[in-house]
């Protein structure tokens, strides 16, 4: 797919600029996107032409089931990331955008806005996460499934317009709980195991029921919308075997871009106005 190839090239360019890799000096205004997620906070800076300039990622536990529950912790992380981006780029950053899971608009958008404002960013846009991802992938028709740490967001697009969104409280933390229970370890240790590509094939039989449940949820939400293909984003989708389970359950073509964790933050930055 030409759109996916273009998206992968853009995502790969961002991956090459994530800290501690060197930033690309800006030649004009800079757009910033901040993704405050369940397992990570990611901030991305783009040039005026959409070129990835720099990025920051910090493991975090400031969000639960899509809602910011540690406001002070979120503010500290975002302030630190924006300060680092300013230093790396050598310019002042004044405008930013963020995103929230679909269905959490009441209150959550306001808190997310305040987090960015505490880092001295004027908030231009708050979008829903799957819609931000769809912007990167160039999708006009299909479903975007954003599987983060605590929630799975689903957006169905038709002719470039979002016609349906949903959010379910299931994600990477549920894999952590299953792994921790199976091996008698802490959830932090389980998270570290889950992120290790060499350990994932051994863990797959343990977490497969959770992955199948996620796939069943996606199938239920997209039924009746004539979806022809599903696009996976979010850090949890990088787990080895997830794409195969999704294909087996929903029986549709499933596409997984490079570095799925970076797709939504990149789309948020692309959504930043002015």
C-alpha cells in the first residue's frame, strides 16, 4: 500500500530523531504534539512542512483507563520533555496539541489541556487518538485501532470522515497483569518482560486469551460498517503475534505500521494548528 509506505517512511524518520538521537534543526515554525498515555508520555516536534525534528518518550503511570489520574506527575513529565525539546531544537516552543481516547471528552480534555498549558504551550487542538493515527496513515476508509496501555480506541472512517468511535478499558496493562500472575512477579517486572522482543514468543501462549479478547471487541465494534481493512497502532500492537491474532479473529486485512507507539503522537503533532 502506497499510503502505508509513505507513513512508514515518516515514522522511521521520527524514530531516528527520538532522544537521545540528535534533533534536526528547524527552519521555521515548529508544531508540537503531546501524547499522555497509560504506559508512556511522548512528545513530538515537527517542522512547518511536517518533517519530524525531535521526540521525547518517558515511561509513566499517570493515566488509568484513558483518564489522567496523576495530574502533578503528568505536568512534571510534560514540562521536562518540552524543556528538553526546546534545548535540543534551540527555539522557543509556544503551540501544542494533544489527544484523548474517544468517549473520554467530559473532563479529560480539560485536564489534558491544563497539563500542556503548565508547560507553557498554547493548546491549539485536542483530538481523539485513533483520528490522530489515521492522519499519519492517510486512511480514507477502514478502521483504526489504537491499543495503548489502558484502553483500546476504535475509529471507523468512510470517505475520510470518522463515522464511529469507541473506547474500551483494555490494553497493555491487562497483559502485564496476566504475565505477573502467571510467573508470580510484579507488574513492573511483567512490563519489562513484555517489552523484550526475545521474551515475547515465550509469553505469547500466556497472553493470547487477552489478545483474542481485544480482537473480539474490535470485531464487535466494526460490525455493520462495511470495514474492509483494520490498521493497528499503539505500543501494545508491537507485541509479537498480536497482528496474527487480530487477522484470525476479524478475518479482514490487518496492517501494522513501523513503530506503532509513535504513530499517534506523530498524528497529534500533525494536527497542531499554526
